[in-house]
C-alpha cells in the first residue's frame, strides 16, 4: 500500500461510515480493485482500525451530549435520584444497545474475517438489505423522538446492528432501519446510530490493533494505517454534519437506489470474472 491509496481508503471510510451504504463493503471493493488479498489479516485489521477516525469525528461532533450523558451515567450508578434523570437512562440504553454486536463479533470472528469478506456477500447484502430499508422507511410512523428512547429500544436496535458484521449491510443502515421500525423519527435514529457506533467501533479498533500489530507492521504498514485514520476523521466529521441536515428533509431513497445499483454492478463484474470474489 502506498500513501495515496491510504488517503483514498481513508476518505472512502470517512464518507461512507455514517451513510447507510456500508463502509466495510466499499472498502472491501476498493481494496480488491487495488489488488489486495481482502481476507489477509493485515487488510481486515486495517479496514477495522481506520474506522476509529470516524469514531473520533463522532465524539467531537457529539461532545456536548457526551459531556452531559457520561457524568449523569456515573452519578446514577450510586444515586437513586440520579437514576431517574433522562441522561442516565439514555446512557444505559446506549450501553445495552452496544453489547450484542460485541458478543456477536467475538463469537463469529473467524467467519467475519474470512468467509464474509467475499464480494458475493457484499453484493448480495447491498441489494437485499435495501429491501429492509425501503420497508422501514415506508412503515415508520416517526412519532417518537430522542426523549422517548428506552433500553428495550436500543437493545432491539443493537441486536439488529449485529447484521452489519456482514459487509454490505451497513451498520448505520441496520440501526437506522431498526430505529424507524421502532417509530423514531429519522433525525433521532441517525443520532442514535452515531452514539451506538462509539463503543462498537472503538472496541473493534483497539482489539484489532493489539491482535494484529505485527501483521500490520509487516503488511500495509502503520504509517499508511495512521494516515488513513486521520483522513477518515476529517472526512467523517464533514459527512456527519451533512447527513443530519440531509436526513432532516429527505428519505433514504437516494441511498437505497445507490445500494441496489452498486450491488448489481458488483454482481455483474463477479459473474463475468472481471473481479474475483476474494
């Protein structure tokens, strides 16, 4: 990997992480086009680690909310009165909603890093999950807001988030769809998707960085990994701002059309042997 490729991969990660079009799916496709062995441990680790740049962008974007929710959560651990506060309840809800994907990722780690890295899975997931997004977008009443979030809601959304371990489904696409089917409005489910990304992506990045340190050193290289992470941070911060403004006024139609088009194109390329699945 050279620096220009690292910059491009970081930019793609930053643009796609919070859009419901699958950042991992896009990175996997691009890595294959660059000629990498997409199920090599250093490539899979690189793909996960550079997501930490997007996480940092999210933390910066939500810094005022986090500065309010985190202290409220810790106060509530020892104070019954504080446990009735909305910020404590929200913190508990986010924590519980983040747990399912942690267990699923550890349980299916080998399949995620090998079998599911096939571009056939990416293409199929892009197309099939688009149907879920269409249904959720049309069925949602959008009658609930952020103040209505309860731990049962985030636990259900967190379970659905596990589907995003399949490249092509999209973590944000999964959480937003589940949130809409819980009748939250689009801005609320988008912000909630941001919050749920912080524990999940931070934990995955740290784990991969520790487990695959030597492989990255001898493979894609830590300089390229750091450069891609920094670029993803900058681009993701701009993307987060844009997405919330866009979602406040529009449906997910443009993302759904794009997903189906990309998935179809990918299937054609695979079927005609222009691209290999791995």
